[in-house]
C-alpha cells in the first residue's frame, strides 16, 4: 500500500521509515523524539502521510467498520481527519487546525499510534493461523497474548496446540507429553515463567530416583538448550526429562489399553522390554536397548504409576488446571479455533485428511460410528470440545481428554498424519530404522490435482477456484521444495517461523496473502531483531511469489461476507414485505 500511494512522492528510505513507524509505533516514536531536531514539523508531516494512507486503505470498508478499529479516545478526531477532504478554503483550514491542535496539546504521539493501529487493522482484515502456536519455539504464551488483542483471528488447531489444550483440560498423558517436549528443547520458561507452573515436586523426585544415572540422551537440544534453566543444572533437567518420559510411556500405555479403537497397541513397549538381555521387541524384531535403568517400572505391572509418580502427576495436573493465564489462552483456542475452516472457497487445516493409498478417505472408528473425511473431522471436534467443557470425572470428559492425546500423536490422526511417534525408540534404541515415522498417504497424494479436487468437493468447495491451505509439515526450501503443490490447488505455509526449524528448512516461514487480486505467498528470512528494524529500517526480509490471480478483481459479493450480507438483505426484505402486507405491526 505504501508503494502504491507514495512511490512517486516519497523516497524509498522515507517509505521504509514510515513502514517501521507503522509496525513499531511506540519504539520508533521514542527514537525520533531523541533524534529529530524539529519534532513538531516531523509530527505534522507524519500525521498527513498516515492519514493519507489510512484513507487509502479504508476505501474497501464501510465507515462504521473503520470506526470499530479506532481507539475510542481518538475516534472523533480520526474519523474527521480521514473523511475530511482537503479541497482548499475553509475545509483545508479546518483540517490543518485539527492537526495543529493535536500537536499543541501534546497528543501527536498518541494520535500517531492510534492511526497506525487503524492502518494495520484495515490491511490485515482477518488473520488465519494454520496451527502450532505451541511447538519448539520460545514463549508461545506471549504470542497468544498478542493474538488475543487482534480484531479478527481464527485458528486451525495444530497437534501441538491440541496437546496443550488436553493438558489444560486435565489429561495427565497430555501434561506429560507437553513437559517431555519442553525438556527436549530446554524450553521451560513457557512452563514456569509463562504459566507459573511449579516443577519443584518433579525435580525432587527426579533427582532422588534418576540422579547419578546415565541421562545423556535426555539432555536438552536445539537453540534453547543454553537457556538459564538448562545452563544452571543441565543434568537435573535431563533427570527430570527421563522421569517424565517414563511416566509418559506408562500413561500412554494405559490410555491405549482403554481405547482399543485407536489401534495403537504396538506403542505399548514397556512390557516388551527384556531387562535381563537388554532388548526390546518392536513389531516382530528384537533390538538392543541403550539403557535398562528403569527404577520405577514394575516388571509385572509396567504401566502402573508408583505412589510418588501419582503424587507428582496430581500436583502437575492441579498446577496446569489452576493456571489462570493458561486457562485464558486455552479458552481462546477453543473459542477461535477448530479442526478446519472453510473460508472464501479455501479449506484451511493444519495436518491432513487421512487417506488410503488408492486415494479413498481413511475410515476411523470413534467408538460410536465409523467415519471418514469431513464427517470424521466434525465428530472429532465435537469430542474434543466435550473434553474441555463436560463435567469433571464424567465419561465424556475422559473420552475428550483421551482423544486430544490421540490427535496429538495417534495413528493417522488428522492433526498428526503419521503411523506412529517414535519417542521411545529415539531414547532407547540405536538402530535408526526404528525411528522412521511413516506419513499418511495424504502427503503423497497432495501433489496430485485430482486428489486435491476430491478433498475440496468433500468439503463442498469449488474445484475450479478452491484451494487447500496446509500447515504441519515444514517445506524444506534448501532442498528445492516448493510450498505450492498440485498445480496451485494446495499450498503448504509451514516453513519454520520457529528458530529451531530454520536450519532444516532454509527459511523463516511463509505468509499467504489473499486479497481481491488473488493469492501470493511471502517467504521470510530470519529476523535480526526489533532493535535492528527500528534503528536501521531492516525488518523481516521477504520475497513474494504471485501464483493465483483473478481475471477480474474479487468483489465482496463473491466472498463469504457477501453471502452473509445477501442473507441479511433477504431477511430484511421479507420483514418489510410482511409489514407492508399487514402481517407484522410496527414495534
């Protein structure tokens, strides 16, 4: 928008300055206040430019909608500035007088911040998050705080998100899995600082039971391994990691046993360990195990928690469920999220639609019925919501909690999309052939245009103009992989926003931009930091590829909002007709 409006009236450097101001108004204003000699003149020129830009980006929206994005303290002033046309004479004088008064009474900085917020809200009318706000990255709680302030956002649950949703709903298996991930990547500040969840009982238990043992495979890895929590006592963190991993395998074994329809009995491996010969049977084959130190595993009842493990898990469950901040965030995920979303003829989802090799939709027994495709995702979402809202200790609550764990890592789960998660094998078996997590056939078929068309039809979308927007599996750009599949029918926008993935993918993530002209995908490079952006105007470097353009600009009437408006018009017309015919009386 800056390029369109100011390409011939502002230098590239000035446009970059203005862009940085819009992105980071508070920080940029502080820098300008220190460096600018004639601050009032800078305020005047900047307000003029911002008002011009705000007027330009508001043309597609009704005046009432634009007002909804305005700070109530400045709504009257902003509305006047944006819609007051500068045509000379008294109108121009009135416009200038408003700006003069803003500067004279010391409100210029606040007005600038308010205009910047309106511009950002109008340009990004709706923000779609295709899953995994939680994952390996630091402080997802801060990300969620920001998202909750956005005026229009929806979320398609990722398997990492559903894991935390299950943990906050009281699933011990989900709690243990979430902690296992946090220990793996030294990302404990989310647990302790972000959500105020104490790990003291777990640390005392781990030090007492696992301290002094070989925990090399449980040491934190990745870019956050040098965080304060790991650098102070990495061995203690590794002890805690092993302790929670063993508890996790026990809880998963119990969960799989009470849900035979998950068809995951092969993931019960604790009872397959031969402690005398230091082997474990996976499938039909025996493998040596690197570690036989399992002090809390009863060889006769391997999936039973010890009394101390039960106490530790009860404390952790109470802490997860008592965290007010976590509850706010999980309530937000339930309110704004779902298994998928159909929007303007696009299907947005995180993982996959489970499919067989022949392209048919894979069936799953939910316990009540056998479903596939769209009906399966609808039913799974219903079960998940029961796991959050059904009464404590009710069968519905238990089932919902178990299904949140299943969606996290279950066999061909729509959010996981793999045959199995090989956590046990990676910890204890050296043979890498056991580490393979075979993907669902969807990830082969999604290169095929006919398969994508079949999925679009399943969700009632147009085969000619529809797209599937996917997350979950990062695109490995450094190996030449493209995010655009099936001749543009499917777009994968997972490219590694999280720093832990960037060495693998060769990029820092993707953003898909959809407007009246069509679709374009933006590839981001690693972000050098806000300070660098503010001082040097070097924000996230990006490259854009336009891959789907509309022959004629897409009008509001062609969107989902357009259909909603038509429905309202039809309803109002019927009411008016009923009134005129004497069926209704005036209220």
